[in-house]
């Protein structure tokens, strides 16, 4: 009998970053032979390249694992997409999905009134100056410039990542368009790594600016394995 290929590596990059009752599942690479749920198979579109379809299937696989850990009664059902491309989570649960290169991750938690959640992952490479300038608003450029240099952590790329996570968290709450100027983000790096935790970590806040009334978000980030990951949420305790 041929040997079964090993499952993809799960680096656990969200360990120690999540709010209470939230659970994550992540992996590097795609499980051998993984197929999308039959009701999700057409979601990426018939013209999607093979890589995109594998990415989609693996991200949904991570989401179902996160839902099972969060206590969802039917974590194996389909996760369809809403009108703005957002995953439609089962009743009573909320979550977020991300992918970057070979990395895929999802977070899920029981839904609570007023609670929103967003995650993102990006490669830890600096942005082009023009792109970085288009992301930072208000006091953010001065804030980034004052942050200490950290190996493997380009602050402007982390700012981009956090604003992507903020969009995912706020998107279900408003029909108004959201952009990079819709939030002001501030970082608080850790002076020492947490026990047993890899990489550089810290906390953050994201405050809405103008537009509709939206909750202030808190969260955490990590730079490790050549990636930046972050989570934002509106849980009462950060």
C-alpha cells in the first residue's frame, strides 16, 4: 500500500493572539487530495487557476477545523460566499479567513451581539514607498517612524495587514465603503517574547475615523516564519 502523504505543517501562528472563545486552524501547503465541499466547488469561478482553487479549498478546510474547535454543531457544512465575497458563517458563529503564499488560516468563535472578528496574513516584505504612503493616514506615518526596528517586521506591511483585517471585521456592520483611511492604527510592541511563543509580537488598536459608527477594535500581531499575522476584534477584554 502506498504511504499516505503527510498533512501540511500547522505552524500555529495565531497561538496566543486570539480573544476568548476564538479558535484558529492554519497550515502551510495544501493537504494531498483535498477537494472542496460539493456546494463550494464553483465558488472561485470556472476560470480560476488550479492554485486558486486549492487555496480556496484549503482555507475552507481550515475554517471547518476552527469551527469544530469552537463547538459548531455542523462544522462540515459548506461555507458559501456573500455578495461582497465574505464567507457566510453558520448561524451562531463568526470568523475570518486569510491566505498568503502557501499559508492558509481561519479563526472561528461563537457569535455574540456586537462582537466582530478579522484576521489577515501577509509576507513579511517591505512595501514599495508609493504603496506604503497610500496606506498610512493622519498620525500613522509618524507613529510608524517612531517604532523600533525589528528584524523581519516591516511596519508598513503590518499596517496594511491590520487594515485588511479591520475591513473584514467591520464589513458586515456597514454598507458604506471602507478604505485605508477609515481606521487609525497604533501598535504596542512587546519588549520581551511571551513564554513559548515564537517571533515578534505586540498589541494594537484600530479606531474608526468618520463615516458610520463602528466599534473600536483591539488585537494582536506576530511576525514569524517570514509572515506577518494579525487579529482584530471587538471583544470586551483584549
